[in-house]
C-alpha cells in the first residue's frame, strides 16, 4: 500500500514518456493525481502497514507532508493541463529580451512532474535516513527539467545553479549521514541501524560530538535544498524562471520535503535530550533567513522573485518555530501547511498575471482587479495571508510561534521575529497593492477565452487558506499534535 | 596490505593535485576517472578477510561507473560543447595549488583530531577523504566552466565515498545502489545541461555570451 504511493506516480511517469497523444497524457496526469490523493486520504482512515522491513512507514509527520504534497500536486496538475493547452504554440517571444524560444516537449514535462511526485512521496514515507537522502537527491534531478521548460538562457542558468548548488549541498548531507553512522557506532563495535525509530530509541547512546557534527552537516545540506539563508542562492532564480505551476510545486511541496529531512534528525536530537545544540542552530539559521529575505524583498520589482524570497522567509519561520520548541513546534508544523497552500496559490495567480501582462516587473502592472477580477482578489487574499494578517491560516501559525517564543522567555527572538515580519509585510504590501489597484494600461485587454481552470484552482486554495484560519479540523489538530510531540 | 592501502591513498591525494593544477580539461577528467577506479579498489582491499559477493560487486560497479561511464559522458559533453578546452580558473594555478596544500594541512589536522571508535586500517584514510572533498569544493568555487564544476562535484562526492570506506560503513545494498544511481543520473542531467549551454551560446550575441560564461 505504501509502496503503491511511490510506484503509481513513477510508473505513470514512465508511461507519460511514451504516450504520443497530448490528450491521453493529460488524462493520465489527472487520473494519477486524483488516485494519489485518494490513496493518501485513505491512509488517514486505514493506516497502511510498513513496507520493505520498516524502511517505508507513515508516521504522523510523514503522513501530513505526504498528504499535503499530493493535494498540492492535484491542484497543480489541473492547472498544468490548462496551462499546457495554452502553451501549445511552437515558439514564444520572451517578454524581457524579446527573442524567440520554444518549450520543452510536453511529454517530458509531464513525466518529470510525475517522477517529482514519486520522489517527494518517497522522502515523506522513508524511515531510513540514507534512503531519505537518495530520495531528496532524486527530487532535485526530477525537478531540474521542470525549471528548464522554457528553453532560453535565463532558465538554463537557473537550472544549472539549482542542479549544482543543491547537488553540492546534498553531498554534504551524505557526509552528515556518514557522521551519523559513526555517532551510532558503540564503543564495543555494535551499531544502531540508521532508521529513525531505532535511532530515536537509542538516542541516548549516540556519540554526542559526532552527532552534533552530523546535525550541522545535515542542516547545511538539506537546508540548501530548503532555501535557508545563506544557502538559498539557487531559489530566487529557479522560482522566477520556472513555469508558475512548477514554482508552486517547488515552493509548496519540495521545500517541505527538504525540511522533513532536517526534522528527522531533530527528532533524534529531541529523543536523546541533546536538542540544545540543534535548537540553537535552527534559531540562528531561521532568523538569518528571515533577515536576508527582508533585505531582498525590499525594493524587489520582480514579483515572482518577491514570492521566492518570501519562501526563504517562511522557511526561516519554520526553522525558528522548531528551534524554539514547545508550543512553537505545533505552530511550525501548522505553518508548513499554511505556507504551502498560500504560496502555491500565489504562484498560480502570478502565472495568470504573467500570461496577461507579459511582464514580471510589478511596476509595469496595474489594475489587476479590473483585468482579472478573480485572480486580482486572490492576489490580495494571498498577500494578506502570506504576510500574516487575520483571518487567514498563516496568521494563526505565526502567532503560535510568537507565543512559543514568549512562553520560553526568548524575548530577543520574539522582538527580532516581529520586526522582520513587519518589515516584510510593509515591503510586500506596497508593490502588491499597486499591482491590484489603479487602471490597467491601454494595451492590456481582458484575455480572450482563458481556461476557467486557471482561476478555479487558485480559488480553491484560497478557500482552504481562509478555512485554515477559521477552523482547523480536529483530525488535523490531533495529527499536528502527534507530529509536534516527537519534535519537542 | 597496509602498504597497498597507503599507496592508493597517496595516489588519491596526487589526483587531487592533478585536478587543481591541470590547465587542460581532458587531464582533469582523467584525474577524476583515476579517482573513481582507485576508490573502487580501495573499497575492496579494505574489507579483505570479510569479503562478500555484494562487497565486491558494489565497488566494482562504482569503479566502472565513476572510472569509465561518467568520464566517457564528460568527454562527449566536452567535444559537443566544443569550446576552449582550457580550464579558465578565476584564481591562478599557483594559488590553486597553495589552496590545495592548505586543504591538505587542514585534512591532516582534522584526521588527527577526530577519534573513531573503530580505527580505520590506515591513519591516512580520513585525511585523504577530507582532502578529496575539499579539493572538490575549491574547484567548484574557483572555476568558471560548467564542465569543471561537475568535476568538482564528482571530487566532492568521491571524498565523501572515501570517508564512508574509512569508517567501514556498511550501508544496505539498496541504499548504495541508490547513491550510485543518483550520482550517475546527476552527472547525466548535468551533461545534458552543458550540451544546452553550448547550443544556447550559438545564437546569443557575443556580448551576452561573455556575460553568461562569466557566470556559468
């Protein structure tokens, strides 16, 4: 059953490569996404048995991330089908430099989307640390072609940066896993298996200095993938050059998977009562990420880059939340969901803006509320949500993290956290509001017959964000609490 | 036996310096290929006395992939890219070698400081592993060409692999294969990217080309 969650998208991906008909391939993409989501939801009612000798198993944390990934993928696949239909023309002119370029083959784009889903699912359900590493590296390889969908030099450069920086980061994470293996070797020569449950049960027997070094390497390695500053340098390029549907998946789903890699090691830290060191590191990297994001969001005129830096900010918030411990961890896990839904919606809406206005420069866009009424409203909803305004989901989770900081007497952290949130809110609000309001330029006309799906999908996500702010279902609260428990 | 291990490690360090000092791309690719084969032999030699079928087959396949398949891919990428076959470093070769010597010093110190619960068969093993990784990072940071950066990534990966051999790490076969597959596909995808980079240059005017090569 668990294995099916990985085999299904991987197998569909292979099929997608060989299907000649666009129509059939799109049906395959949608039906895989729907089945995957159905399977993920079934797993909540009937917990699946572990597979491969316990290597693949769903715990509360893994199930949350896995379900979130498949729900986002479902949204993204509907959007992608509508998007691909519009992108069918042979050549496109670039709106920044005016040259002509073509797109990658739709078959390979669809296949990579499906492989990407398989790899992310493997990350979420993997209990073996080294297998988790293999899966995280696989997500890089499967998603790199997605960034290079538009065949031109800027996206190529972004893809190259992504591949190289993440591969180097992930190589350091592998060294971290070897360090962890050394830490798990007892003086008498016996070893603890590199499985999360085994490591947690025997965490007090780990060699502490080696474990600390391992944590640092894994934090840097997976942190590179997650977009923690100062290792985030690939992120703005990749998110800005990838087609919006890929950006939505990168930000909404992939970053969580990398975060899960860090959380698995943090679980072991907490179980061994040696979390003091890792908490401090997470707090520092988290606040630095928020600070870097604040600096780069201020004055940012490329709205897709602005959203990318906002992802750096939110990854920082997650790290801070987990680093604080206690009630803040619950807030952080809740924030994973809220951030993913909101950011995915914002990227999809940004894709709609891009299609109509044909520019990534926010100063050249005005009157979005008139040209694209629904997308315009969703853009504002997303903006308020992502900057932490009530009544949306992110407000609740950011508040819980703040409360956690105050409960622990971390006044300084709380102050820095609040100041950075305020700076980012101010820096994002000005350009985003200007885009929505005002009168559209004369050359902008309402687009002829764009697919309704392109609006409905982000609208559904918008409703989910609002619901998450008003009412978190008890099933989810229970799962969140269970997930937060193992993280201190 | 110890002597054999030590000579392999000395050769490994020498290939690291070869990578740092060569001005020709082909020589650098060969250095990485030699490293791949050396590591395969090392992984087999280290477990003499407790050899298993998987214990031989895995290092062997790793040696074939890293010593022959990947270099072949990289040579092809080099030929197709058909650019200047020089490394074009940001820093001078002398400085590269000085950085390499410093890295060797740091690695020896680190190897001396770290205490392992099960002693590796040679005291040179851990320093040689760290040195190879550090060389990889120096190459990535100080070379402009996409292809050279891939070589740096491979050296980094080789160093990590050597460390795994040093601590006699027994990862499950499935994981070992997964790691090897990831490296292989990674270099394959990077090779495709290099091919596109070279093709992209054909229809961009030279000014932009210069700006791009500087960054790629």
